[in-house]
């Protein structure tokens, strides 16, 4: 990331060393503060004489006392505060009463049991730590987003967005909610937004009894059709009633067991076929955070899309305006190529101990090793599509013997707690 310059011009401080927080030189005393003229806004000018306003209620970036004006600085290195009050001795001696957003290291210094290593570079803790600082320290406005890890409507958090999950009660030396391994994945590891390891990307279970994230590497390798994401109300966790049309199924020729513990969904095929493909692709994404999905992931986008599908299947609500019912900028929360594949709607079955796939015509197609004839499940329409090597006649080759199926990498998994689709 390219380093930027401290934007606003300030007067240099004639001090022998760095000034500790809360002890800025020449800051008004408590008694003096009460008698100073109160303002709502102050201005700071840059080297081009362009003015920038800072008002009560604004969140601002503060140039750290380890940097001088004009020094290179990474965006995450700024101190962050919220302006509570503005007062001045005169127009050139303006002071702001602020409350700080702490860094994770600040919190760890207060409470040694707090592990700062699980916090991101742009993560802060909202503290009730008041201070009085000169207007000359202000270097720009900031916006700090609240990150609620169980909120289905959580707004997205960009790579360079400041955010906070925890608050600090400084007098009580209390961090709330305190990071709790039991509230995280079954492995007990806390979520680290800066770790991009694929196995540490986390899937979210939206069921009301869970509302938890789990590391992909901690989940069972068993996979289920992505249509399972679409047949459960994301808010209540209740399965949708089957439509009146039901698919007739002939008795299986082999003893088969559907791996998913959820109800089979062939009857939804006709209903799914009437919905926009892009909507289905969005709704059938697993809810993931971390890595390319960002700090907060795609939860608000996917849940909103599932709500649209749910309201249509259950209540016959029109989907003509479905894109307006998704959060602003929703496409940016999904990975590249998210709509390139059709959604998988077929069932993965377990026949005599080996995973196999039902094809469009209902025939069970078995994969054979990694060579020719291997079946790769990559997507499909309402009845799914199976790709395999075909002969010159264009007919699908069927293989014999044991083998394995490479399943859609975005397929539904099973929540280790409620056993719902995740």
C-alpha cells in the first residue's frame, strides 16, 4: 500500500520530547475550560489554503505524536477520536474535547488478558477516555463502523475502513463484550480479520439458535446441494413449506441415503426456475467472512437475497424489484465470478459408502479416480448439471468402480451445532 502524507498543516510544537496522551502542553485546565467560548465547528487549512471543517460529533484522524507534518504515514497508523466539545482562547488557540478510539495494543496494556493479536490493523475499541487536544493535531475526518458479529444486516467493512467490535470502560477496566472463545468457532480460536489463510475463512450459521461463525477448516467435509440455503427462512430458521407441485420420484434401484439432514427439495425446482438467475446465485452463496470476503463478509447481501427468495416462495411476493431490496453496493461484497456458475440444485447421495451424484435424468453417475470419466459437479439449473468427459457420440460416459466426486467448492456444509446449512 502506498503511503500518504499528513494532509493538514499544523504549527510545529516547540517541545523537547513526545507528549503523552492527556498531558498536552498548554491544554486548558478543567476550570479554565468552563470559561472558554464554545463553538460548534473549527477550520484547519492545508498547504494550499484549502479549509477543512471539523464539528462536534465528527470522528477525526489525529496525527500521532510519533510523526511530524509531512511524514509518510500508513492510514491505519492514525489515532482516531470523536469530537465532544470545541472551545477556544482565541481564533489561533482552539481546543477540542474528544473521546478516543483505542488501538488493540492500548486495550492489552490496560488488560493483560486481552489478546491484541486477533484484532485487525484498522480495528479500534470505543473507549470512554476523554482528552483535550489542540486543533493543530487534526488531519482529516474518519468514519468508524460498528461491527456486530451476529447482525444479519451488518454493513460491509472495506479493507481500509476503521471499525470496532468492543467498548472500553476505562474506570472499571472493563472490555465489553470480552472476546470469548466459547462464542466463536468450535476450535476456540478467535477471528483474526487480517489472516487470509483459506482454512481460517469463516462460514456463518444464520439460525437464531446459533448466529456463529465457524472456520472452514473446522467443518465436516460432507457437502450438500446449495439449494439448501434457499429453503430456510434466514430470520426464523424455519424450513419453507413445500410448494403444491411436488416432483414424483421413482423408487431407487439402489439403496441410497441423502447425506443432507435437511428435507429434500426437488419440489422447489419449478419455483426456482421462475426466479432471476442472478438472485439465486446471490442467495445461494454461503455466508463467509475473512480473506477476499473482507472483515464483515457478505452476510447482509446474502441474507437480503435469501429473504427475497423466501418471501417469493412462501408468500408469492414479486421479485421484480429484488435488486433494490439488497444493500447498496451489494455486488462488491461477493467474490469475482460469483454469478458465473448456475446454482447447484441436485442432491449428493451416499451409495454403499461412496459419494455419488444424481444426473439430470436421475441416473446415479459414479466418478472414477482422477482420470478420464471423472465427474465434476460445478453447477446447474433447477435440476443441476454434471460435467464429464464425453465420447464422440456426445453421450456421457459412465464408469464403474469406486471413486470420488469433486463437489462445488461453495456447496452447503453442515453447522456443527444446529446441523443447518452453513
